[in-house]
C-alpha cells in the first residue's frame, strides 16, 4: 500500500522584485514530495532559501509560481485567514524569530500557541502534569503588559 506524501510541491518558484523592473529568483523547486511520518532535514548556506521554502509550505508567503499541497489541501487556494487557521490546526512551525513572550516559560509559550489553535489538551502528558498546574487568567504571570488578563486558564510552572 502506497501512502500519499504529506507535502507536495510542483514547479514552485519564488522571486522578489528589484528596482528597475528586474527580479531576484530565490527558490526554484521542480518537484518535492515529503512522505507522511518522515523526518526531513533542510540544510543549506545562509541565504539559500530554507526559510523561504518553509514559509511557502506553511502558507506564510505565496510562491511566484507553482503548486503546494499539504495533505489533501491546496494551500494556495485558501484565503489568508483560512491559511492562518489551517496552519494553526495542521502545521507545527517555529519561526526563525521566535517572538516568545518573555513573561511566560517555554511551556507556557507553547500552550499559548495551542490556545490559538484551539488545541489545549484536556489532560497534560505525565511529564508536564507533574510540574504544571492551572491558574486563573488573573494570575500576574498571565496578565499582559497593559494589565488586562489574557484568555486562560494558564499553566504555572513549579520549580
């Protein structure tokens, strides 16, 4: 039984406009199939297009040409809002610039992303439940810099 690839790119190109009407082509992928359940390493020198490729697959950016499918979804056929929801629900993505909230721990930052994806687990895994308890949104760690509470409940890490 053959399984369908998790990610399929066909004739994907990305270029950026330059002054004077020219363009700079930064990515040209004729064909890429990433099997479901596989681990893929993306390597290359600085400026070789690694982040651009990931941004295209995740729908953060649009290619200049080509097609991109993640599972059964044509990423390019989705509106920007639907791409955002699709990415939140189906793609684990850590951006190159993390933009983590410094008032939160690493686990709390991950759980915040899970809130936006509507994927906060009902039960935490054993490794987390031993050190995490739920608190109300009025917790000082859960308040934004303006003092207004964020949606919760929020985890608090016990040291």
